[in-house]
C-alpha cells in the first residue's frame, strides 16, 4: 500500500470505474499520479447465470477488477466487502469511506453521481451520496471520529470531487490517447461484458465516448461533474 494517493476512485461495483473513468485514470497514472481504487461491493449479484454462487462470483469479479486496475497502472485496490445491491446510507458505511480517505489522503475523489435522475443503480446513488458526505465534513473534522484519531488517521481535506455517470457535465477529459487502455481494462471484466450482448464492444465504446466529447476538439472523452471543495 502506498502512504498516500493523488486520486481515489470510489465505486459501488467492479467495472464501474472502468465504464466511468478508466481513460482518465490511465492518463493520470501515465503522468505519474498515484491512483487507488476503493470498491464497496464485490458485485456478487451481477450475473444471470443460475449455476454460480455469490461467493464464487465475488471471487471472479475481484480478480477482474485487479486485472483491470493493473492495465491502468492503479497502485492499490481496496474491497470493502459490502453485499451487492444492499448498500445503505449509514454511519458505519460513511465511516468506512472516511477511513479510506484518511488513510490515503487523496487530493481528488472520483465517484458516481448521486443526483442522476430516474434509471440509476441504487448502489451507485448511495455510494456517491455517502462519499460526498464523507468528504465534507466528516473526513476533514478533527472530532468527527476520535477513534480514527487514536488509530493515527488524522483529518484530511479533499480538494475536489469528479462525478461520473452525470447528467450535469462541466468537465470533459480527452482520452483519445488512452482509449485503448480503457477498452482493454473493460475487457478484463469478462463476466460482465459477456452479459451485455454487444456485438462490437470497441465500436460501441468509441461511439459512447465520442458523444461525451461533443462540443470539444477531442475525438473521445469522459464526462464528469466537477465540484471544488473550498471549505
């Protein structure tokens, strides 16, 4: 484990980070920035196959996530081990996120947009909201968790948050040079990609990222809503 990270990506499931931010992650690591993944569940319900158990699926998906992270140059992958489809906005979950923030001390956090309307996986919504609350005020306030102080985990102020899967885009990142790594990382998630029934994954992904680049000079992009933390 590295002592600190520049960027922390907090996701509900394995593959969320690859769909949402892998091209950007690859750019950051190529620039020498340390990126850590925090994956809240192991995606143990993400299958339509009746002959696989949640425990077996979790093991498969954790390996897929580690393989994808390696493709992107991510330094650490942390699995929190919560059950898939059962994430809740609780003090315990919030504290678990605060613990990771105080451990790695990222300047930037990337996570799913909690305010996306209508069709959005509930786990994504909960992770985004809990992460936002963890960043401000709980991770930065000295007396929020005295036991974390006792454990040597001092308060930390995150500078900004990037939300992927957003309907309110204010930041587009050019991933033209790292698109191939995003594609390669996504292909590591074989258990999920095979269920999508997409005849040409590369074409589908290119068109998706091309749409995110609309209004820019980029060929393809990833889109985020960026929030600067001033307090």
